C-alpha cells in the first residue's frame, strides 16, 4: 500500500484499483472498484502520460465536510474540565472559562490548533459555532474572519453565532450580534429550549435572519426529557413564517425518548418545513443520560433512520473537542463515521448512508459538493482498507490526504503548543 512518502511525484497520476462507495461515482451497490486520474489539481477523464499506480484496493473518499463543530471551545479541558461529566457541568464550566480567558489571542490559538488537526485528518470544509454572548461576539468574530481568510486555500470555513434562545429579541443586544454575523457572511444560530414565549422568540429570530439574508442553525432538544419539543416549534414557525433560507437543527436527542406517535408527527413537520438535521453521536453519547453511579440506558442519538426514510437531509459531525461538553475527539471525520456507524447502526442500512458525511452536510451549509467525478478537485483521503470492516476496525493513522492531487504533511500539532494558555489557571 502506498503512503505519502512513496506515492509518485508526477504531473499526472492514474490511481488504479481503488475501492470507492458506489453512490459517489454514480454506480449501484455498496463499494465498487474503479480508477481515478489526477492532473492539474483535479480529477480528470484522462491525462496523457499519467503515471499508473496499483492501489491494491485502497479505499478513497472525497475530503470531508464537518458541519457542526465548536472551534472556539476546543482544547480548554486542561484548564476547564467538566467536574461531573454532566450537561450542566459543561455549561457552567465553559461560561466561567469564557469569562476568564477568551481573549482574541486565546481563541485564535485554540481555533487554529483545531483547524490544523482537521486539515491533517482530511477535512476541507467546516461550519463552526461561536459563542456570541456579548462582548464575546465582538472578540471572536474578528478572529474568525482572519482565520477564514488565512485558511481559504485549505479549509472552507463558515461561522455561526451561538446564544441561548432567551437572549433572542427583536430589539436589544442580539440585533447587534446578528449584524456582526451578517458582516462576517455567517449563519445565525441559537440554542433552543422550552420556555413560555419560545415561538415569539423564534419569530423574532427568523425576522432578524430574513432581514439580513442569513441561513439559520439551531441546537435543539439536547436532553433526555421527553417534554422537550423545540424541534417541533422550530418547524412550525418556519412553516408559519415562510422562512425560505436553509435551516439546520442539531442534536434533537429528546425525539428518541418521546412516544413514537409524537416523535413521528414532529418528523412529518420537519420534512414539511424543509429542515436539515445534524446528529452529533460522540458528544451526545458522552453527555446524555449521565447520572453518577448509574449506567446510562440510551445512546443519545436522534431518529436518523426515520428522518432519512422521510427524505429529511441527515448529516453527522464532530461537535465539541476536548472541552467540557466532550473530553475527547480530534476533529477527525473518519472517527465520526466509525462511531456513527456503530452507535446509530448505519452498517445494515442503505448503501448511500456515506452521503451523510459528504453531500448532505455540504448541501445543508452551501459548500461545494464533495465528488469523485471528473472535474472535481483532487481532494481525496485514501485509506489502507478495502472494505468497511477494514476501514472501521483501525484508526487509519497512515491514511493519505491529497489536496489538489498532492499529498499533504499529515503531522498533527503537539498539545504542548497550547501549554502556555493552560497555565493561566
């Protein structure tokens, strides 16, 4: 098997005997064998004089799209560990750390560290949520804009504000936050949870988004409380208002513990409203149903199979990384694929589930569609695996990441680079 040290350096390469998902090359079935020709940074039909390489069945995927992360929270765990692993512990710990430490310098260093990890693992597009309770919005969004420009040739970066829904009002500080997001070409976001005037706040949210031409992205129902039904409220308000920009909703955990009829009725509304859903299986497995001294009884994921059956676009993403909401992770979308497959039982389902890591998140965010077709960028991730079981059985630390047809240096940043920030406790 080739690695980045031995893959030939040549103006054009023909990679023979690759394994790829059939749905990514327009073929029926699960995995198929094919060849890809790379020249001038793109996948091409043919290139005279291309150096031919037998890849011996190695699996090739397009570079990944990670549509729900929190780069600004990343890697604070050494100075801000969750005291008990609970959701409330995460909220309180992050709030305290943000107030004490989130200067532009601190946020920038940790966000860039995360981007370097994602790039090394093979990600080419990211939507990151950014804590935006004033004054943090005025600190973080300028940093985001600088990083987006600096990383433009490596990772396509989107920024989405994040505030609690009780902060959303037609007038007041959130209006200025919406202006900051619009000036940054971002996405308007909020955390939705049950409250008496939820729908009024959602109407104000969509009005602010529509006035600025912004897409919307919510955290919703990240709980095992069956009474939490903000996903339903979001869908109803989208239908009521006719809001026609893309709307994504993440988590939606409570659906899995609601009565079946109620949950499925909500999904009918979600389909009618045209919402996209992103599931965050690793973070939700970590947080949901956690009680000290008691074994968790459920996995925390939402009803992804039922959503897909209704034609609701479903994606999976990394979410938090080494912060109080999730102590682990490295923005490696292969890890997300592996764990989502195990946790949500994607392995005995339709062969096109792989699109939940490529086309679905790209469409939800408006990123260019990842593709293996001629004309697409030669941005590939190639693994020492010939089947799904080989792919998911190992970490694939020796993968090859090609950007514009060239193998990148995949060395990951050293955690010690962040030590000077962690010493500020």
